[in-house]
C-alpha cells in the first residue's frame, strides 16, 4: 500500500531498482543501483524519499561522489525464487567467512569497503572473493 501511494504521487522513478519501505515513519525510498546485477557491491547513484504523511520529497544524487554508499548482501533484496539469489548468497557467505562483514559501520561506502578488502587481503573477481596476492 505504501509503495502504491508513493508511486501514484511521484510517478515512476527512472532507474529505481530497489524500494525501501519505512514502515514506522510512513516514508518510501526509491534507490537507483545501475550496476546491481554486474557489480558485487553496486554504488548508489540516486535516492528519492517521499514522506507520505507530509508529502515532503528528499532526493540525494551520488553521481559525482568519489565515495558513494555501496550495497552488501544483495540476495536479501530478491524474492526467494529469483535465479540470481544463489550467486549473490554465495558471495555473502564467502565474505562472512572472511570476516569482511563484521563491524559494518565502516564498510557502507566504496572507500570503506575497499579498505576492508585491502586490510583483510582480499579482492573481488566478479561475484567471487579471492585472496589478493598483490597485497603482500
């Protein structure tokens, strides 16, 4: 119901591929992750948040940001029968085993995530976690 109301007010949000429902505050966010399928941790390009109570719209554009927010645990955003889910879940399991998803406060941006990979000696090859031999 929230999303339907937001869509009728805003119309289609171009490129939005994730919708976040803020159940307790009555807000709906449309998030644009252009490389969701290909990038193991896609960067957020743009977000638009509508407060359904006040009709206030808040938009953030990260297209010029050198350090945009990045997405983790992509499988959590898919339906259980989505064919991409298994591939994304395998990567998350590898990252959990490597301790990369511990202490989440510092990995929410591209720079923070890249630093975590470096300090733990890992790299990503597509949706696979590998040891980074060039890092020591």
